[in-house]
C-alpha cells in the first residue's frame, strides 16, 4: 500500500507546486496581516455608535459615513485578495487532481497487464506441468 502512495507522490508536478508555493504563501501572509491588524469592529465605530443621539450633527454623520465607506473599501480589497489566493489554490488543486487521475488510470492499466501476465504464467505452468 505504501508503494502505491509513493508512486502517486512521485507523479505529482512538484515543480509547479514548488514554483507556486511562494506566491500562495505570500498571498496568505498578506491576507492574514491585513485581517489580523484590524479589530473585528473598529473602535471608532463603537464610539460613534454610543454617541449617536437624535441631535447628531451633519458633520458627525458625514464622518461616520466616510469611516463606513473606508471600511467597506478595505473589506472589498481583502475580499479580492482572498479570491486571488483561493483561485491560486484551486488551480494547484486542479493540477494535482489531474495528475492523480492520470496515475489512477496508469495503475489500473498496470494492474490489468500484471493480471494478464499472471494468467498467462498460470496457464503456461498448468499446461507444462
């Protein structure tokens, strides 16, 4: 059983995986650093939400709107970076799946050849003996 996995691992396009690994890792680091340095909900929004009153001035509302728009733009950028990272991982996954499928077909063909050789050897031994 270990030999089968070893054969599969030998057929993986490690050159492509290794070539793309730094790009995927950099993307993951950028995404993580962008997400990790942001608080779940900006403190400024907490303070503004607690200060809301019926007599809130237009300037305060515009400031809150500007902050919300900036946060939305930042979230959109993070979403784009996440999508790019997911796409890179999906491409690598597709390459690996294609190789695994190719190896599966090769193993089936090899199994058929081995079975045929064993059958011929058994028939030959039966007839010779």
